C-alpha cells in the first residue's frame, strides 16, 4: 500500500500536500481500494470558502457513495479537470493524476493536527 511520507492525512482518508498557501487534496490509496471502481465524482465547490471537516463533494463507486471532507479550512480554487471524463484516475493514481481539488489555505495551523504517514498507517492497520 502506498502512503507517501511527505503528505499529511485525515481520519476520513483524504491526503493533503501543502505548498506555501496552496494545498492539493485527494483520497488515499487505502480509500480508493476500499471504495472499489470509482465511476463518478461530484465536486461543485469551486470558489467556495469551506471550513475544516466540511463536505467538498462526493465520490461514487460501484458499491457506494462517500462524502469528501476538507482537511483544512480554505477556498476551493481548482477542481481536477481530468476527473470529469476519467474518474478512474483516482483508482489508478490517487496521489498523482487522481488528485481532487486545490485549496487556498485559510488557517495553516490546522495542518498541524493532521496525521503523519506513520500515524495514518497505524489508523488503517498497515
């Protein structure tokens, strides 16, 4: 199972990569594996200011629909355009082409409360 060391994680299985005041968010390899084949993403929050833990969209797999939660407060500035026509990219490359949104971070201190790669491994029993 792929759990990159340089990322932070949430208990809801999102990952976040922080670069200055911008963050890229996606779901983890574990999450996409549990969901199964992803067939649709519903993310319509571009331009919205959302609080940490707010729902920013949903992911639909063959078996279920799951909410996607904001790892930090901020404004959604971009939604991955590739996913509109190719939602399977989340299954194929969750940390690369399968990213979900980019966020302008409102409160960088919130990231300190996220899980390290090691803590996330322990959470999922990896």
